[in-house]
């Protein structure tokens, strides 16, 4: 269905309103114009996705990576978005790493003393094996 190929309208409407308010708090946007901006967003995402998919397919990859998306932006003439996308990618990676570390920390906290001792002994054994 068409809904599956659309960005969430409520989210886009909020983004449009926030962007508009940042420029001019008194400016309004018609519903027709708001919908046109949403359709442009849908088209942009679909075009970049299709181009990134083609890039990954050409490489024989089954997973689209951030690099494929960056290449798609360049191929479609959106080089001006590249730096901002790289920043977003780096922030997302950092956030993912922080979540992973927090999860590991929670897992360690939830360990019994016996489990912690067993893990410590395992880590020591692995370290000794690497040194040998």
C-alpha cells in the first residue's frame, strides 16, 4: 500500500512546523503546501534508497551501508548533504556504542559473585592464552 512507502505524516508535520517557526514565528503553511513537502520527502527517501540499493547490489552486497547512502547522495546531486549525513552517522555510531556499553555494564551488575568470578577467570585464561 502507499502508506508503507510514506514517511510518518505526524513526524513530518512537526518537522515542517518547527523549521517554519525557527525562521518566522508568524509564518503559516497551507495544508496543500505541507502535503507537497511531505510528498517531496517521500520521493527523496525513495530515490536515495533505490540508488543506495543499486550501489550495494553492484558490489554484490546484501546490506546497504552508510557508504552506499553517501554514494547515492552524490550520484543524485545531493553532495551538499554529505557532511551533515556523515555527522549523523558518526553520532548514531557513538550512541549505539554507548547503548552497547550500558547493556554490558547492566549485565555485569546483574551477575552473581560466582558468575563474576567465573567470568574473571575466563578472561584471565584468555589473556594467558594470547600471551603464550
